[in-house]
């Protein structure tokens, strides 16, 4: 006499297929839930996540009953719908952007003269406060007078993660700094996880050091930031090529906006990709992702203070709060580099 055992699932689907379904479908549903969370808010978010939860319960029921074909079929329908929706999310340069990322840099090059539009020169009084009006300038630089390139890192919160910026100096004492950043709408807050889900467009900011560095050493103190400067041991050709790559990137983003990505398109990977265009032999390394360790990586390649012990390099590179800024841009950049080995006076 055969009977039914209550609670036992009919074995219409083999254990391997069931395990495979769980390994594939559960992460997919989790990623879809996070994408909906970061792309929507309020009632639409609640409704969509509720619908996904009901669909997930239905899939679990089919899976438990061993109906493998129906599990794959229903999951495929959800996947197609999700892919169609995801393809409609496009980056844009139009938006109600926060003031510090309202304009991306663009450039015009004629002979050896470079005209940069939208160079930021704010006077910051706090984390998000600056002396009005917001100042965006047009500046002209001579490529033949490009004399130095410096790496800046700013660490806060996680000691393994840093914001990375590259600054270029010219013979007349002026500097212009490039920073790849998330372009946030007014009222929007940065999210590391949101950066994986097309939450922010990418913007290339060009700024005066008196703006970008003083903001981080003094104005932004919640939490406090540890800012360091590392002169880069590049020859004239490498400096010029890297500078031009940043200009190309700014112009390209103005015409073809794209998304920031926490892992693949961020403040560290962007300069590394640009550097790879200058020297394709530059190897990939885990310290590209854990960006606070980037100086260690570049020191090992001989790009930062070759021949000097790393501990000494890191100690000498750290910048301290500079106090209220009353000097001009050139004087500020000189004061910034006072005592930094390898920096030009």
C-alpha cells in the first residue's frame, strides 16, 4: 500500500536542476530588487517591490513542487521584462544638479593653447556651503608650459577607499585639477550600492586647487578627510598625453553621457584607464579598486618617489588643515606643496 507523505515535494525535477535554479534565480531576483529600490522611490517603489515579492513566492512554490520548466519559463519572462526596463535607463546631462557638479569641463585645443570651459573656483565655507555666486571660469593654458602632474587622495570613513584626483601644473604657477565624480541631483545623497545600479551619471570636474583641495582639508569635516599629495614621476611626453586624455574625456562626456559605476567607472578607475591609454603595459591590480592603496601601487611601479621608502612617502605626503584661504590661487598651490618631496616650488 502506497501513501502520501505530507510535506514531501514530488520529485519531478532532479536535485541538480533544482540546485542550479536556486543558484541562478535567487541572486537574479536579489539584484532586481536592489535595482528597483535605487531607481524608484515612494509608492512606485513599494508597488514594484511588492509585485516582485509575490512573483518570488510563486516561483518558490513552483520550485518546491519540482516544476522546473515552469520555474525557468516564469523566470525568463521576468528577465525579459527586467532587461527591457533596464535598457530604458539612459544617462543624461540634463538635470537639476547640485551646484558643485552642475558643469562638466570641456576643452578646445588650437595649436599649443588649450581653452578650458567650466573650471570650478568655489570658495567653500562648509561641507555644502560656499560664498555665492558659484564661480565657473574659462581658462587658457599653454601645453608647452606643462611642468608637473600630482596625484591627490582623500580618505574618509573606510580607510581602504579614497577619492582620487589628478592635478596638472604649469610654468606660470597655475594648476588645474581633474576629478571624476558622481553627478547628483539636488537633494540626492551618494550611495555606494546605488553606484552599481545606474543611480548617478559620471561627470568630470575641473577645479582650482584652492577650491577642490581646501574644501577637503578644511571645509568638509564631517567626517574629517585625510588628504595627501603625491608628485608623479612622469616625463614631459607622459604628462602631456595624460592631460590630453582628460580633455578628451571631458569632451566625450559632454556629447555622450555615461553612468558612474562604483566598481568599474569611478574616481580611481577613470584615471587608471586614461593612464592605460598612455602606457598599455600598466598592469591591473587590486589596489585600483581599494583606492586608498593606489599610492602604494604607484610607488611600486616607480611612478611615486622612486627610491624612497613607502612609509616615509606616505608620512610626507599628508596635508594638514590650511586654515582660511586669503591668498590667490598660485600662492595657495605653492603653500600646499611646501615641504612635499618631489613637488616643484
